[in-house]
């Protein structure tokens, strides 16, 4: 089992609205080595170059170098020197702007892969150190090193508490422990000063040690359970699928593979039926609101419901004239007629609005592609359909053993232990693999003098080009020889969108039953949660897969838009707490600020810092931005009191277009 890995960690500081590298450490399990900016004439490029060159050794051939958050953060600082030092053209694999795999060549025959360990274990390093029972990650005075007036060779007084970026106003246990241990250390060695370089390197190397131990233990557990080498897979979704494929996937008794691999135009046709979870505001204000989440919604339906399997069969026209509607299984393009009196519709539709495409649950008439089982559930609510065409599949429950085994193991593990975390993320990640977009866009880093020649290739369509300002260009492109895009088709995609679409549809079916419970008022819903005016029947609540857990009871709650809500609640010690969720805003705000937003055309402006990756200049910009928080109305119609202009209710949007705008 190949376990040749190296851990690298990059420390940055914020100077003049930019993230700037000032220390890099790496660790191969036996030896640590660190690089500090002042040792390289305060030249960041020289620092990064030295760190990479130190790995360009024959002994590291075919190793994997892991950085925790390489794909979106650390790559910004390293891509320039990697492109300059590589002995061959680099062809990074990038998905949705994230660098999944970066193969770096050196010498005539050698290479190592650079990957993001966060994509393999999507948990912060501080939490992982606790989950895996390792040394605490430690703390560091980031606000101290971010001060441009502080020399990186600082050797002086211990940084005061205000420089450690704690939310508390008073000394925390972590700070006191660190300070006391340092006092004890300096008295032993008769050292009366705090050295920034030494403390940075110690902190950076500790991160590499923790991550090395985490990854080795992670791989050891994965291999012992499933005989799969985790280091062969760049993401948790690809690893979860490999575990499923190796241990649970089999050929059907009718001799067809259970997972339908999508080819040609089938992806384009079926992706219209893949619309994800449902998130909506129904009532803007309530008291004594019960907040419930489902225990592993998607895994629960994967374990219990039949999936579309085998080779699909295409049909044109209304197949229900020959086959009973209840016997159909697959994806149907239909003309929908949804009852206008539905308060909480089931079927979703992606439409174009002034703010871009939005997925909503309307009433009225439209055309769409839907999973047959969701259409059958919709028919119970009064929907009617005219079937135009579609694809039928065989059906089979294919994930039961995989999910039930993992969930049982998770429940039997100590909460938040290494085994608990591993089983949890593996179980939840398998679904994601099936819904991936076609991997047809490629990336290559070439010399700028070759760009024109590359562009003249009739089989190449360049979608983006970024100058790295070192005579190299990173080019994103489509190769028509591979994707046959001129014919509008895709070939042999290692995905299965009907599986992903079926899973999400089953999830919506499950949730809709609780969104429409007789005698209940629904205030808000997310993909796997409902916010209700009273307690659920105890038979629906528990720790089993697919049961609900009560997260909290809001004494008062305000819901302004999808992913924009807040409330006050009592914790387990009966202390009054507040919770505010604002998509795109990370800082905490007081719940009371939401009350003013219940009125038409009212808003508040919140300031925060945002990071913007700049590959061209090999840095990350830190920009202060204003986040405007207000009621939105892109998914349902908001209703206001005519006298007070107060937001009091919502109702579904009405569509009346059989061919309404839809994302293609």
C-alpha cells in the first residue's frame, strides 16, 4: 500500500490588503524543514522557490504533497514557482475553480502530486487534532504578525492578549496555557524574550506533524476496513465511490451494471431533472418555533429507495397510454399543471429572474423534467401532467448495505472520534460523486510564445487564459476530440446524474410530507430541516437513520429569505442564546437587528473582509466589502400588511408558460 506523503504548510500575514507568505514548512514523516522570509531577502518568490526546490529530489518521486486548503488558498502563492521550476508542461485538474490535482514534474522522469487534504477530509485542522486524539493545534498571535510595523525578526516582549484574535474580552484558557508554558520554557533556557521566527516555525511545523498523523491514521482506518488506499483519491467523494465500488457494487443478475454510466446527450437531457434541495421561507415571524433536522437525509433515502439502474430506454410521446403511470420508473419530460391553491408545492422549476437563475416551487403551468416517483407523489397533491418524452430505467435498491453498515458503525463510535468522523463523511460523500458536472474542461500551463499556436488548433476552444506574469499562461480549454462538443455530446462520463437526481428527488418527497403535516404551520425549510410551530410526534424523532432530531426551540424567530434567518433560544443550561444565519456573511450579528428588516424596503449594511484569489499576481487580495441584508422575493411572493408595510406571509409564485425560461 503506497503511503509516501509529504505535508506542507504555508503561513501568511495580512499586509496592505494582501495575504503575504512569510513561512513554509514541510514534513515527510521523518524530517521537517522550514523556510522563513527574512532568510530569503524578504523575497516571497525566493522563499516559495526554495521550499519547492527542496522537494525536487529522487527520493520524493511519485510522492503526494498535501496542504490543507491548497485547492483554493495555498495554490495562489505557489503556482508561479511551480510553473517556472517544472521540467514539463503542467496539466492541473480543476473543478469549479478548485485545484483537485497538480502533478509537478522535475528532472527527466520524476514527479510528485500536490493535493488538498481538506478535499479528502473536509474538517478544519484544529478539529481534526481533537478528533484523532492528537496534540492541540495551538494558537498564534495573527494580529501581531499582521502589523506591518512588526519586524519579522522581532525578538522582544510576549505579545499581549489583544493580538491573539480571541472573541473573548478576557484572557482565555488557551492563551493562559500558552503563556504559562512559554514562561516555564524561557526560565529553563534563561531566555527572556519572545522570538517571532522561532514561534512561527514551531507553530507551522506542529501543523505539518498533526496533519501527517491525521492522514496516516485516516488511511490506515480506511484500508483496514475497506482495502482501499485513500491516497489514490484526491477527494472524499471519489474515495467514497471507490469504497462503494470495491466492497458493495456488483453486476446485476440480468448481467447489467447497477450504476448507469451516462454517455452522449443523455447527461444533457437528464441534468434538467437534477435540481437539488428545497430552501424556502413560508412565514417571516414566529414564537416557540421547533427546529428539526433529519439524521442523514440523503443516506437514509439511498438505503431504502430503489435507484435507476441499467441501460435506459428512450421513448417519445405519452407512454402512459401503453404503460400504467404507476408502473413507470425513470425521468419524464412533462407539461405540468399545479393546483393554484397549493400553499407548499412539491415540484421544483429552475427559472430566470433579474438576479440570475433560481430554483423555486411554483404553481401554475410549465414544462420540466422530473423523476417518475416525484411525479407520482405530486399527483397525490392534485398535479396533472402531459407526458412528452423520457427515459425509463430498471430499478433496484443498491445502497442499503453500504449505508446501513456505515451508519451502524458511526452510531457505535465515540462521538467526534476519528472513526466517527471517517464513517460520517464517507457515508455523506458518496452521493456527491454521481452529480458531478462532466469533466470535459482541461487546463494546461504553457509558455506564452506557444499560446497562438495552441489557439490555432481547430480542435481547441479556449475558455479562459491567465497570465502568470513569468512568461507562462494557464489556459483552460475544451478539446473537441475528447468531448465531441460540435455534436453537442459527451462521451463516457464517470458520473451518473440519474442516481443523483433520484436521491435528491426522494429527499424532497420525504421532506414535503413534513412540510405539509395537517395541523402544523411551517415557517422555514432547508434541504434537510423544517421549522414548525409545534413539536413533532415522538415516532418521527430519534437517532435512527431518517429520523428527526430537535436542534433547538426558538422563543422568537425571524425568517427573511433562504439562508437568512435568526432566533433566540435556551441552551441546555437554560441560558438565553441567539443564532443568526446570513449566507455570504461570516461575522456574528445580534438577533435584534433583524426586527427592523421585517418592513418593506428596509435593509442593513454589514461590513466584512473577503478574500479574492489572484493567480496572475500569485497572491490573495483582502477586500473590505459591504453586505446588504434585506428581504428577498425570488422564490415565493412576499406578502406585506397594507397599513404597516410589515412582512407577514408568503405564497407560491404562479407560472403560466409551458415553455418558461429554463437553464440549458
